[in-house]
C-alpha cells in the first residue's frame, strides 16, 4: 500500500484510514483483531479512533476502542509503525461536551493511558465548542504539541468559516494550526434541509477552503453504510434527491462496466480526487475490508471521473 501526504503535517500516511469505532464492542474482539491484522499486513498504517468510542453501545459505558487498540498494538509491538488518530470534545459518562483547556488536557492523558502510548500522532477537535474561546482551544493544542504528547492536530464537524477562523487565530499567534479535517463527506450530497444534529457535512465552502489551503479531508461515513454497492442498503432518506439518483445510476454503470462494486467506485473517486481525500472506513468483517482495500487497485479513467464529477461539483472541483 502506497502512502500519500497528509495535509500540512509533512507526514505521509496510508491512502485509506481504518476506523476503529466499534472494535472490541459492537464488533467482537476476535473479528476486530482479524480486521486490524489484515489491514496492517496489507500495509495499512493509519488508524482512527476517539475517546468516546463506543460508549453508546449497550454494555459498554466506558470507552473500549482506545484500550482495545492499545492492547493490539502492544501484542503486535507495532506502535511506532502506526499513525494513530484520536479525538476529544464530545461528551461521555461524566465528561462534558467541551474543548475547555482542562477538559482537553485531562482527556488526552486518559487517551494516552488507554492507548498505552506516549504520544498521539493526530488529535482531532471532535466537535466545535462555541462556549470556549478559539484562542484558548488552539493554545491548549499547541501546548500539547510542545509537550510531545500530540504531534499534529485536526478538526472534525466544524463549519468552514469556524475552521478558517481557528487557523487564522493560530497563525496570528504563532500557534499550531489544524492540518486536516474530518467531515461527513461522500459522493452523494445530502439535501439542503438535512439535519445531522452535531455532525457537519462538507459544503462547497469547506471543501474549497481545504483544497485551497492544502488541508486534507478525511471523510467519515464515505460509503453511507454501503448503499453504493449493496442491494440491502438503500440510499439514506437525507440523500434522496433527483441529483443523487443520477449519481447512483452513474456509479452503477461504471461498476458494471468495470466488474467491481459501486462502493469501490466511490472509494476510488475519493482517493483519486485532486487533491485526494483519505476515506475513513469502518468494517465489521475482513471481507468488507478486503473489498474496500481493492478500490486502491481501481484506476478510474479521465472519462469516468468526468462523468462522476459532471453531475455536481461538490468534491469534484476543477
């Protein structure tokens, strides 16, 4: 598996990031280990988790993903080979939704302990906290980088203008800026009245800002639960539009002509954007992982990319 640049970090990472949200909880430990082993053996080195994963699953009130990943890394002895991302900001247990300096620092220490590591490669602000001054949040992230506990920072679920504001403040004060962004983003675009509660879908504004400032986008939910390639997974209600119907027809036509899954077509479209995005994929079986990784071997032609991009420009800016 090749590696590609990650935003403004100066690092190179795997072109597909493995999401570990449900590892050790909803996805049983044995299967979780098999998925991690297969991803690693295939050359994958970029793993995504969060301090809250997955405390909403019945029977798992405490975070499970981070400690499970920490145990796996210790067993494999591969921590220094990996690029590990985690997040802070959302509430769980008695921890509030907050990017207050004390909360960030306390949660980072917990994550380091659960991951059984001395450093976090990439720490995301998981949600924008409008009750804490951006100056305080960015200063805290910068201190964590200076201390060596965190190497790089990113933002998730931020409006484009808030992301720009945070990085402008950081630049003016000589602080570390957000280097990459994790939004809800896929080939299909939700209709404009969609309510994702606290999730922030990518918009023309945020996509343009990221592309213009060399901030890599790392889309979560890139396959919309597999709807591009599975008959049992319909298009989510918030994505049912005339435009998306045309998009789905195009994906299915290309998939049929190339004898691949529609999911693979969409992952190929994401990884072959200019600039490329790095999809964060969630897998509950090794077979799902294999199919997703196979998308890296699918090279879309210029004509195919033009067909996919011609229906709507979001994500396919020229």
